[in-house]
C-alpha cells in the first residue's frame, strides 16, 4: 500500500495536534501568552491607576494620556515578565 502525500501530511498534522493537546501547548495556540500578559497587565493597571490618578492628571510630569498609556505598557511588560518567570 502506497501512502500518498496528502495522507502522510494529514497523519503528521493529527500526531502533532494530539501531542500539542497532551503537552498543553495547544491551548496557547488559541490563547497566546501575549494575550495573557495584556489581560494580567490590565488588572495590574486597574490596581495601580487609582493610586496615581491625581499625579497623572495634574500634568506636572507629562501629558496625562501619554503617562497613562506608558503606565499600562509598563504593567503589561511586568506581567509578561512574571508569566515567563513563574508560569
């Protein structure tokens, strides 16, 4: 029995999909770590933002929107670092 190219590629795809599901890697294909970092960073930002709101919107350092966005980017970066270090 001769194995055709498409049957071989389907068999390889099936094996890789089964291995990905067993290792837990398949879940990260649908919910990548960057989305996890953005979600965790958003909750971190929700904790920090009210504490710094008066200082951010006073305008003495930077434009408030830029400072708010920078704070969010720092929170996402910190949560990505925490995900890589501990998960």
